C-alpha cells in the first residue's frame, strides 16, 4: 500500500481506535501518500497519530485537515516534531479551517520546522479564520522563505474583526464539511 486516505469524523475518538490506527500505520513502511481528515471535536489521539506518522520514512505527500477540531498546543508541538522526522516530504497540505484558535507557540514551532524540510516543493496552509497572531504568521513565513526547491506555496488566512454569519459560512462549505456537519448534527439530535 502506497496511498492511504482516512476520514475521522466523531465527537470524541477513544483510545482503542487510535491504538488500532497507529498499529496499522506503523506497518505501512512503503506508504508515500497519506491524507487524514480529522473532524473530531477533541484532539484525543492527535499526538499519537502524529508520532506514528513520524515513523513513515518513505512519506512524500502529507495532507492533514483538522476541520472544526479543538487543537491543543501539545498537538501542534507533536505536528512540529513529526515534520522534523518526515525528511523526504515533498508536498505538505495543512488545513485548520474551522478551528477557532491555535496556540501561537504551536504555529511558531511548525514554522520553525518547515525550513528543515529541504525536499518540499509544495506547501498549502489553510488557517481560514483561525485566530493566530501576526508574530506566528511571520515565523511561519520565515520558515517557508528558506526552502530552496519550493515551487508552489498557498497560504489562506482570513482576518476579520466582525463575526461572519452562519449563512456566509455555509456558502463556503465543502462536501467534506457538509458530511461532518450533518454527522455532528445527527449525533446531537440523538
């Protein structure tokens, strides 16, 4: 297996499925492309999965979408440590769209690690309307500017002083966001 896509959409991910998932990932030594959509309200398991990704030395394409999750500083530091380990990574796509707040310290740690990924040719970072400081954005950009082989870079960061309406957010909803929202609403109704 060289390519794997995972969708984790649950309010709380317990230890048992995380342990099973990490065991499976550790055995995929030839994995080249990994896509994880993490639509969990808590970030339970995020650190364990990031630590497991660190062991995937053949990984060249990584996409992690933390849509509508609560991301702790511990998870951001775990992502930073994971980036330190996946040295063959050429394509990175991180999305925090829908995450209300990420610690500046965590964003800075990730930015500091990006400059070490010498094989990176493509980065996409989507922070949407996530609250992060100008200093954190600056450190993220500083990490990116030192990459010699980078040919594609996209940063999405929405700064607005006033909250946008629910209708406006729904207008930008992707099919993945719709599935997640409907699953969460269905769970809430029961």
